C-alpha cells in the first residue's frame, strides 16, 4: 500500500471558491473532468496552488520546444530528483503525446549516463574547455 499523503487532498466539492477557480482552469486547460492529487494537496495553500499552476501552465505552453520534448525533460528531471509522483504523471503525459517505450528507455539511459558523468566531472573538476565556452 502506498504511503498516505501528508495532508488530506481537497476535493472539488470541499474546495473554497478560490481553489475551485484554479481547479476549473486546470480542467479547462487540460480538457479533463478531474483534478489530480498533486493539485488537491497543494490546495491547502490557495496562493501557492495558483502560483504553481500559473507557472506550470506558462512553462508547458507551446513554445520553441514541442509538448512531447517538454514532457520528456520533465520525466528526466523527475527521475533524477527521485520524484515518484512526477515520474508517473509526466510519463503518462509523455505517452499521451506519443512517447514510445523505446523512447522512454533511451531517455532513461541518457539520464543515467548524464548523472554518472556529471558526478565524475564534479568530483574530478576538470577545467572547462575553451571550445565549450560561449562565443561573445
């Protein structure tokens, strides 16, 4: 059995008008009829709920990176940070945007390699090569 949340999730029916407004925007933006548990526990702080949602909505909106690439980055960072919830939720989102099992496995191989070489470079502290520095 999974560990229980630290705070009880706030369902739509029990939410304040301020929280319901954010929930409504989440559902409209995502074209869904439910709110996931991350938002429900964050709802204990309505100002933070709104701030995090607005930031996430802006960052994940269409831009120079396509939606699948953004989800893949989210999966990579979530795996590195050890966030079970975000690993599951953003893997599901990436799959919905076209990620295959082969893509997931390759992504995680790159994440693992990057973590290994980052730790080696941090430990060994080589000087950054001039060829890697921005030209300005």
